[in-house]
C-alpha cells in the first residue's frame, strides 16, 4: 500500500459494511469487502501466492504404502525441484551487467532516452492540465483560447475600425490574433508482449510470460501504463489480453491460455503492428516485447513451409519497425541462434538471448529497455 491512509479508509469501509449488515462488530466478510474495494485498486505490487502446504501424512497401512523409488533416483528431482532449478539457472545465465548496459544504450540511442517513470509529462494541444497559450489556429481537436484571443486583438481595434467603418461596435479579430490552449499531459506507455506459444516448450514460455506480465502490470499501474498480450500458435495469432491496467482482468485472460502447434510468426508480428499503431493513435507510446526463437514454419493463412514463413516474418518485422516505438526481442531458444537475431535486426529491436527467461528476468529486461514514453510520442510540442 502506498500509505497508511489506505488502511484507514479500508477500516472505515469495513465498519460501514458491518453497519449496513446490522452488525455491531466488524466480521471477516466486512474486511474482505473493504480490502477488495479500497486496497486492491491502490495496490502497487502483485501479492505473492501462498506456499503450498504438504498434505498430512496418512496413517500407515500395508495397502496404501507408496512404491519405493528406484535406487538410482536422486532425491529432489520432482516437478517443484525442477522448477526451482530452472529459475536458478535462468538468473545465472544472465550476465550481471547486461540489463544495466541495455538501459544505458537505450538512454544514449536516438529517439530513446532513460527508462520511463511515473509523472513524466510532455506538451500537448488536446488534453491534460492547462499550461498557458500559444499563437496558432484552432481545429482538429485544438481548442481556441477565447479570452486570450480577444486580449491579443484589443490593442488593434481603433486602427482596424478606422479601415472598416461599417463595423463600429464589433470586435475585429484576425487570424494573427488566434491563441490556442496548451496543456501538459502525463505520458503513458503500452507494453505489448508478443509470445510464441507453439511447440513442446510453449507451456514453459507462457508460464514465464504470465509471471512477467503480472510483475510489470503492477509497475505499469503506478506509471499509468497499459499492458497487452498477443499469443501466436497453430495457424494464426490472437490478442488474448487487450490493453489494460487491471490485474484481475490480466490474470483471468492469462489463466487458461493453451500452447502447441506450428509457429505463425508473421501473423503475430502483423497483429502486434496493428495493436501498436492503434495505441500510438490513442496517444500512447508502444513498447513491443517479442518472445520467440525466431523459427517460423507457418505462413499467412496457415500455409506450411519454413522458407515462405520466414520470408513473411521478416517482412512483418520490417513493417512493425515502421510503426515506431521501442522493440525488444527475447530469444527463448534453448541455444540462442541466428534466427531471432536476424528478426531483431529487421525489426530494429534490441536483442537479448534468454535461454530460460524467468518472470523476474523478463521484467528487469523490459523495464531496462523501456524508454521514456514522452520521447516516443508523435507530435511533441
């Protein structure tokens, strides 16, 4: 919680819920309702899931005795232990200075600057907080500052009426008198995940991305940013999570996502370009994060064929580059190869080989590579 005032508001809400129910004391249901109404919308961090408790050991009986493990099996090789080993291997596989160098490179490169933070503002002519006026013509959403326009025209009235005697009681306003309102608007970033959900390791990658989306979504909520998720597999791509800042909506959309099938990489990149362009038209700065090994084998319309699919994927990557914004390619192949690197080059994206990209590693990489949204907005004043 950002402050103790939130806890006070939650306590008031719990008391009000108890009073509405006709109770003199606050019950557990009242506290749960208060937490959902007051604390959850202000949350800045995803709560950690409760640790799974081991079931109580049943009474020993000859019929229920579990079979003995083979003598050559080492202890601690279950699924849970394997997950722990994968996480440790992931963190060890990422060089300690890689993400810091990525952030420094983003700060020094072209239109990109330091990673975005909450409260970054930029000038705007359409929305935001008032920030004075400037000379200009109204139209296309730009508002005319009437008072300032009349104030600019007032000193010239005597001279203008002398040249236009037919209008003695009118205020003569000319085009050079027009003043339009200026505003300061907080920047907003749209972080778009494009996930390869095909193949035998799709469930592993999807689990990583689900965790990464939840981690970044909590930060994006503070920064007024949005997160979206595209998964491509089989014969096409699907926007399984439209742009949102809702933790509940994100978890619900991610929960039942399946994986497997072919790799229609071009379809995923084309849908990403469409979503990113729509976000830019809404005034957002798109940040596209592509998680794939770069090996396409399904073309447009579900046509199989590796050569044609790879050519279409490269064309889609170049089209995505034209949309603008920051792009990042995370190579999820067990052994990083040239396919994802070539894709990143065609996309103009930063390339990071992450053989086993855990959620924390993906989150740190995205935050380090995310430039300030204000520098990516089109038409900055």
